[in-house]
C-alpha cells in the first residue's frame, strides 16, 4: 500500500536579505495527528534533493514567489522517498535521524516550546494585550514585514496558530478590516495558512506605494550618509535591482554639487 505524507513549505528571506528561499519545515504522515520538524539547518533543497525534484514541489516553488507564504501539500512517498523519510518500521526520520515530534495543536510553537505551554495556561483574550505591534490599515507599512512581525508577536506571547486568524482582526483597521470582514465568510478561522496567503496576495501586491517612496526618496537636509543608508534599505525591497542600479539611484537622489564630484557611472 502506497504511503502519503503532508509536507509544509514556507518562503523566507535568503541569506543576502534580497533573495527568497523555499524551505520544508515539517512532515506529517497522512491520517496521523503528529507532525515532525526538520532541524533548522536541514530544511533547504540541499538536504531534500529528491523531494525538491518532485513535480508537485516544483509547482509549490512557482506559487511561493512572495516571502512569508505557506503551502501544505500531500505527496506520495515513492520507494526513494520512503527510504529517506521512514525507517524500516515506518517511523518518521530524515535519513537515519529521528525528528522532533509536534502535536498539531501546538504547531504554532515550532520555534518555541515554552510559548505552547504558556498558551495553555492563559486565554488568547488575555494574551493579546501583550502584543506590541502597530495596526495595519492596508497602506501604512510593508505587508510582508507586518505579517511576519504579527506572527512573531503571537509566538512570543504564546498564542496558538489556530487562534491567529481570530487575533488578526484586532490589529487591522480601515481597508484592511474591510478585507477581513469579507474573507471571514470564505476562509475557516482555523486555517491560518489560507489567511496568511490571502493577506500577502492582497496587500503585498499593493506595495507600489512603498516602491514609489523608495524610488523618489531624495536628499533635503541632514546627513548625506543617513540619506544613502536609508535609500539603500528602501531600494532593497525590490529584489530585481542590481547593486549598481541601487548605487546609481542613491547618487541621483543626492544634490547636484555632490553628484558632480562622483565618478559617473559608479561601479562596484
């Protein structure tokens, strides 16, 4: 009888802060309640070459072009994959390494066992007041950065993942709250993966305000060094810009008398 497993993939910021990397975080055998975490240093394609060659996983890559998105996919374990992820008795492993087991009710605590314990002791309503984050209104901050901070804060105070969507409403306002009230009729409150992806799809696509601000940001007063550093940080949100292009855009934001003293074009 063929065996199937659910793999949990996430898109994260790469090592250079400009690239996006896809990681596989955990595995769960179909019809089993337990899921198993892959070690933090064994979540990339380098440690899962055969899995990442699977056609379904390749399609996952195409759907995770934006950072901080999630996908749970079911994959049939071929003989080759079984040898990697199961031992001779059917226990979940990564090659010969036995993995940390996580109950599905505690999946939100994959990075902190202590937060799961705390969340069992206190109700979400009492935990929310400990979250420190500015409300999101749809255009006041970068959507990717905000939702990532929201998740970090929920983990920090001990809110379980199956309560994320419920808590999210309390930190939205204006058009973002309107969006929430529409989607509450379409997405289960327990399906955080769907909520997260819908949030990113809706608001990250509206990041033209951030990009326009980054491109048009110019020197008016203050330190030229501060201008250059801030301009560079703003431009890094556009992964398609080369280093030379970023430098050139920093230069043209400087006063003319400063530009004239620099080589043109600058090269690195």
